[in-house]
């Protein structure tokens, strides 16, 4: 499938007259727990010819290509990317740390990662992941029986909140790596291992009784991070001057 994705990216480059600087997998495949029928969610960053950025008219800064039921490709222009980076956009940060890379200009990637470190905002990230966790918890995990595969959509953002709290870093995308943090109980980790085995083997994961060890973790973490989030640092060092300098170096193709 990787070869198919690379060929599609090359086709999009030619058709749109763009240069793709970076392309990765996002979603469940990047997280490390795809289902057998999970699609491929490819995300990329691109730049256009220099004259494109000099037009007075408002220009499109996203591209979207739902190739098939199995493959979805979309990308952000470099100008949109940098404006979102300044806001410490979590989706963009996850792209930058995806474990599945389809293409990268290595110099571009390393410089953008370095720039992203200056945009780090623990408070903003925790609020994002906490909002995601609480919303999914209310929607999917109420009642005595739940769709247990939905646990992952609550656990992943809560583990991300914990990671930020311990390390003051962007959390890893890969779920197994997220589990490598202090003070997670053996009972909790054993239950997670069972869920991951089911998910990765493609077993049916429909309505089942709640899992007490996981539910305790969820409620404790939601309460803790709700109380803690306001006290986290919201400062960052990414200035307009630095963003503009980066853009002027990388924008445009001849």
C-alpha cells in the first residue's frame, strides 16, 4: 500500500503543480491499533509556485482527495501550516511525530520540528486532549455495557494529558509508547494489553460490560486534569519574525 500512496502523492504534485515537503499517516494506523478494515489517512504539507503567494485574491490553502473507501489524502499549504503551528495545533504536532512517514524533505522536517518546540504550550495541549477525552467518554462509555473499542478514544487523549504533565513535551503518537510512563498500575496495563490484542487481531469488539480498572483510571484522570489544567504553562517562544523567516526560506517552487 505504501507504493500506491507514494504514487498518488506524486500524481497530486503534478496535477496541482505543488511540491510536497512532508507526508505521513495519521489516525488509528499511526496510533498503532488499526482494525482490519481501517482506511489509510494520509496527511501532507506542501508549497506552491512563488507567484501563487503574491496574488491579491484569497487563495486555497488545503487540498483534499478522498481517493477511495480505503485511502483518504489531504494536505495543508505551508502558510496555513505555520499559522497553525503558532497556535500549537495538536493535529499538526501529531503529523510531525507520526511514526509512519511516506515522504520527507529531511532538512525541512528537522527545521520545522525545531520550530515547533518553540510553539509548545502545555495548557493548550492539555485542554485539547481533555476536551477530546471527556467528549468521547460522555458519548461512548455511559451505561453498564459499552462498545469497548471506544475505550481507546478516551484513553489515548488522557494518556497524552499525563505525558504532557510528566514530561512537558508533545506526547508520542504511538499508543504503546504512551503507555511507557510512570505510575500506571499493573492491573490497568493488563486490561489494556487484552484490549489491544483484541483490536489488533480483528476480534469483534461490540457491547460488553465495562472494565472496572479502566473506568477508574478514566474518571480519576478526567477529574485530575480538569483541576490541574488551569495551572499549566501557556507561554511559548515562537514569534511572527521566526515564522516569517521560516516561510521565506521554504515557500514557493520555481
